[in-house]
C-alpha cells in the first residue's frame, strides 16, 4: 500500500541474485526475487531506471531516446505524441572517418529541421534523461560508438515544459513525480483497461478522473486506489 510516487522515486527495487549482479548491487544471499535496498550511487529506483523498461525502449543494437520519450508519454501519462512526418530518414551510424558522436548529438542535428523540431522538442527531453543507460540498461558515462577519436561523454540533462531543468535521471524522476495527478489518471485508465477488458474511450474520461481524484485523498496509496476503483460504479456496473 505504498504511494504511487514510488513508481518514480524509490530507495529500493526488486531483484534476484543475477539481476543484482547486473545492476552492480552487493551479492544477495537468498535466491529468487526480493526487495533490495538501494543507495544513491546505485542509480536505480522506480520504474524508469529498471533495465526491463530501458531495454524495451531500445532496438537491441543501440538505445533510442525518442522511443524512450514516446514510451514515457504513453505508458506513464497516457498521452500519444503525433506520428513522425512521412519519409523521415533514419539516423545512420557515424562513418569511420568522422569524429565520434552520441545518438543525442545526431538527434539534435536531425531536430534542427523545422519540420521535426516541434515534436522533438517535446519528446526528446523525456528520453535524454536516461542517456546514462545503454541499450540493455547498464550504467555508463560515455557512449561507445563508431567514428574517430575517443568515445564521447553522455549528456543526460534537459528541460521539461515550464522551463524545469534537470541534469540527470534522478532529477528528472523528481520533476516527473510532480505530475502525479496526471499519472494517477493514466494509471486508472490502465487498470480499467485490464479490469473491464476493453480500451478506454473519450467518454470514460470523467469516471477515470473521478477515481483518480478520490485516490488523491488517500495520498495515492496503491491498495486504496485499487479499492476505490473496484467499488466504483464504473467497475461494478460494467
């Protein structure tokens, strides 16, 4: 019955010995998945820095900041960004005779196109926050890439709407947690989709907002939130 804020910021995670080793955590004595305490230097906590989510938003070869940003919009806040314009050229690896560049540097050059800038300025910061995590979610401080010279350092900073600046994933997660009301409404929609076995529509928004608002009175504690949902007419009269 923890508050939903734990989805964003927490000092614990769930791991088994193999995952703990992957995260660089101290060895676990027991087998199986278990609750594990975290320290700030572990660079984990919450959903957004779980390797599962970070790997989901990559393509198996390299991390994809835009995919991570879109996943965040859709999964955490229930908002679908506009699709890219047709015939957009994909970002190609840096040629071996050119200076090494991070995916972020290439994206920023790509987003300088006026046709692309309006959407990228809204989506990309949500993905850039996790530049310290590679394709499979391992922590890094530089990006291994093709090209000439040393591997460039990653830049996980960005600015969210409202001129809210963050310098890394931890600061981003704290800013994201400020939007807990919007997240709760999205969570109610995800819960309803599962429980009612249908997609939510525009006509459902009033009921979902009412459930989220009632959850706010209980500090968005998960057990209480689920109880509010199953006792609502929205669920009982489905």
